[in-house]
């Protein structure tokens, strides 16, 4: 019988994960003077903490208490924040708004934004080295996150996205799916399997869950870009259509995209059957992904 490590309903579990992960980042940067440390903390404020939640809740499924998984949760939120800071830069998406606030390079400048992003990426691996598990499992977490964040994951997906903007022909549905599996899905998949890695258990059911969840998340982002408003979403909307970019919505239509997201969430929830009621909070998270407004 695996001991319960603090089950909470999804909204409370999400809030706990955010507080724990952001606490790790604030603690690591606390007492460090200067704009870079301040910008690092600013970059993580206001986030949902979904990736941290996935780390903490996947660990809880295997009886790992939140205080032991908190460093890994902080790591993924630090790395995610770095990616957003750099993604918002003028050389990338050139965004002025993130989470309803000025982007880091607008509040400070591009130099501070680059350095803050670099420092957040480094902090992610520092925190992983402190994860509450054996050394070989910490190494697996580090190696897995490096792959998920790098050329075969998030960075590779971002490069594909940038290249698509100047391509003669819009991307196909299969190409967009592959792009988003790297740009968005890789970090969500890593987060979803982190608990199994920490426990030394097979990550495969959670890998299926994470893959489905990551794709559903991006499809819903495309829906929000068409149907949402900037005040609620917390960033500019309608940019993909303005640039003529192919998206899940442009290729499948709003209703088709929503149906596909719902199918993916069903598949994600079904993959958790092996864990029974211990995974109910993860199922709630999957349903949240396609009901959120931002």
C-alpha cells in the first residue's frame, strides 16, 4: 500500500505546487542584489505552476511527499520561465505582455532579459541536483530535462516554429503536431514522468498521459488565440492569424480543434487507469487544460 503524501483537490494542489516551486526559486535568488535576480523572480510570478503540479502530483502517485519533489518542481518552473523570457524577446516573438504584465525585456531591457533567462536555465539544473531521490535517479532527471529542453525538444520546436514563418508553404497538421511536441509538449511530458523517475518506476503510463496533455494544451492555446481576449489570456491574441501561420485551429477549424483536444484529454485520463484513485488529481488537471481561459 503506497502512503498518501498529502492529497488535495486539484485547485488546492495546483496552488500548493506553485507556492512550493516558486519558493524554491525565490530562496535560491534571495539575498542576491541587482536587476538580474529581481528579473528572475519577476519572470516566475503569476504563472499557473502547471508543470510544477505535474511533477509534485506524479511523485505523490508513488508516495513521494511534496517537500521531496519540490526541488524538481522548482527546476521545471525555472526552465519554463527562462523559455518564456527568451521567447518574448524582439529577436523571437517580440511580445510586450506576458501574464498580464510587461515582458521582462520591456520592464528592464534586452540585456537583463537574456541574462535572467540564462540564469533561470542554470538554476533549473542546480535545483535538480538537490531533488529528493538517489543520485542515479537525479542524473536521469537531469539528462531527461536536458533532452526535453534542447535540440530534440523545446529549442528544436522553437526553431521549427521560427522557420515556418518564412517558409513558402504553411505547415501541415502532421508538421505542426511534431513542432508542438517539441516546443510545448516535451517539458510537459518530462514533468508528467518526473515522479516515476524519482521513484524508480516505469514512466510509460505517465509518458502517454504527458504526451496527450501537452498536445491538448497547445491545441487549446490555439483556440484561445482565436477566441480569447488579451485581458483574460494575459498576452496578445490573434498574432498567429495576423502572421498567416498555420495552427490547429486554422487547419481543423475551432470545433474540430476542440474535439481533438477533448479526445486527447480522454486518452490522457485513460492512461492513468493503472494508478486508480491515486491519479484522480492528474485527471482533473487534464480536464482543466481544455477549460482554462488563459
